[in-house]
C-alpha cells in the first residue's frame, strides 16, 4: 500500500507554480452579476479574458458516470464563481489557481464554431449528441459579449446536429430562436441547475450566477418556446440545501421543467479546502456539521473519486437523499428520462445557390 500523502503536499504539486500566493485566496463576493435584483456589492473583481486557438474542439469521453460521449467547452474557467464547482481544479493545469483565477481569468476559444464545423464535416464522423456545459458554463457573462456559444449553436442548427446544454446563465434566452427551432426538430434539450431557492444563500455560494428566481424564469421561457428542460438539483449540500430538494422540484415543475436529476455535492482536489474555507467564513456554526454529513456520503472522506459512486455518493445519508428525490419527482409528475434526440436529419447545410436552399 502506498503511504498516505499530506494534502498540503498534494496541493503544492498541482499548478499555479507561477502564482504560489494565489492558491487559496480569500473568497470575495463580486460586483458583476448575471440576474440579481438590486445594487451589487461595492467590491470589484474584474474579469480578464484571454483567448486560445486549439486544434480541435470536440472532447471525447468514456466515463461510465456521464450520459454523453462527446462535449464542447467554449470557455475555460467560469465567472459565476460557484464555490463548490468541481471544475475548479482544471485551472491548475494552466498554471493558475482554482480559487479566484478560476473565476476571473477566463480563457475563451473564439474559433470554436469553425473548428466544430470542420470536425463534424469530416468523412466518417458518426453523429451523436454533443454536450455543452459539462465543465464550465457556456452561458457565463462573457458569452453575452463574445457570442462563441451562439456561433457553435448556429453550426449545429444548420447541420441538424443534436445537442444538450447545461447552464445557469440567463443569456441562453438570447438564443431561443435557434434553440426553439432545434427543439421543434427534437434536436435539443436544456438542463438548468438550481441549488437553492434562497437568494441570499445562492449569492453567497454562486456570487455571479443568476438568482434562483431568474433561473426559474429561464425554465419558464425555454418551456414556453417548446424546449424540453431538465431541472438539475446539483449539487445538493447536506444541512445547507439538501432540505430544499422537494421545494426546488415543485417550483421548477410549476415553471415547466419536464425532467429532473440530482447530484450530491462532490469536492475533488482543491475544491475541498476552498469549500471548507468558505464554510468557515459564511456558516461557521454549521461548518463541522456540513462536512460530517458530506463525509457520511463519501466513505469518510471529503471526496470519493471512484467511478460508480462519485456522482451518487453512498451510505444511508446518500440513499435517503436519493429516495426523497425519487419520491418527489414521481409525485410531481416528472418524466423519468429526457426525450431522445433525433440525429436522423444530420447533413451538411445547403450551399448558397443550391436549389434546396429555396425550401
């Protein structure tokens, strides 16, 4: 058996070598936001957006824990700043911190749509749903200015290519013309994540994400446009938010959500100490209780990375949460599965001057 390693030693070995002091910066509420009512906080953290030019844009996936085999992420990092975000450690591989760097130093891929079109046009490409929002939110605030996600969506719309989207960004409503048209052809569904209905708690945990009421309005707008919507109760945090699962499902169903899913919070790598620090700052009286209950679902650890359990948890704590979710989902009349997406129409868009373009 390998000897146990000091967590601090592991953290020092991962990324941010050029910014050692930025590993665990204080977590600060930010002034820019996406869907909050009222005046923002006086403290300011500006977003620094850089660009990269990857050679390919579609990432292939073989994980048994997720229902997709390919994905596209137009951005690295996420301005929403959710303290529990499992994607934070990916910034360490860029030599940046999973803390504030992840929220404020965003990398955009402005050539994503051209690369996407080139990849799905290759001979032998086997069509299948492409997932967006699997790592960072494609509709984070920067998207309103850069439009990379919309350009990708236009490519998929024109090629009749199926797509799934996970977001909590209200900018998705800007693209209802494309998404609605694709929904009419059964080529898209959207997942909207709601962690809590408490606006103050949401603002603490997700400082630049839309407020819960805004996310419910997003579900309503999408559903009214004929788009099948899945409400994603993710992540559910013991003590802080898990008691809300039935109320979240009821509110989302009233807004028009068609299906629902739930994932208990998971805290991989640097996320665990960042989350612990946040708890100590914002909920010191509950911090130990929260972590004890999380560990009860994760084999006594802050995180369990094993395939098969990392997305579900295990033990009595996790099973009770899943039972409550399943019962509420059934009682509220949710469909058990998202609708199958139609890939049968996939084909190159008609060229200019082609007779088919007249139809």
